[in-house]
């Protein structure tokens, strides 16, 4: 995929590359994985216990995607038996303040969103 030069002035525009990256690092499982790994490195089964509703396949897929994007490091230990540990990378750690800000925003706006949803649903029922 060709690299695009950053904009020289003004607000960055949401391009295909941005959407792809954000889709891959801010999806449902990735956010939970990053949050867990910010606390401490974890092995696969520890991550599954931390996020009990994720399937093994979804967790594997999300971890590979996060590793490919440089957000997570996969570390193989030389113990017997060999084990694999996942750690947040410095690049992944750089997302923590942004994720915290999104969580703060969603927490403070959730009541307004709930009211907007209820109003929309009421209007939909009234129009039916």
C-alpha cells in the first residue's frame, strides 16, 4: 500500500488508511485486549479468562491483527514447555491516553445517547 504524505496544513482528513487502521485497533476485542495488556503481560489463556466472552478464534484473530499493526508484542519464552506471552508494545502503549479519553467521553455522554436513542425509538414507533 503506498504511503501518503501527511497534510501540511489544516485538520487531518479521514482517508482509507486511517479507517483501516482505526477499524483494526479500535474494534470490540482489540480495545479489551489492549486494556488488559496495559495492566500487565498475559499469556493467551490468561487473556481468555480476562475477556471471558471472546471466542478462541476471535482472540487469536485480534491478537494477530494487533501484532501485525505493532500494538502488541508476542514473546516466546524459552521455558519448558515453551510459552507465549503477549505484551503491549510502546506503539500500543501510546494509545492508552486516547483510549482513556474515549472511555471518559463515552461515560459522560452515555446518558445523553440513551435519551437520544429512546427519543428515536419513540418516534419510530409513533410513525409506524
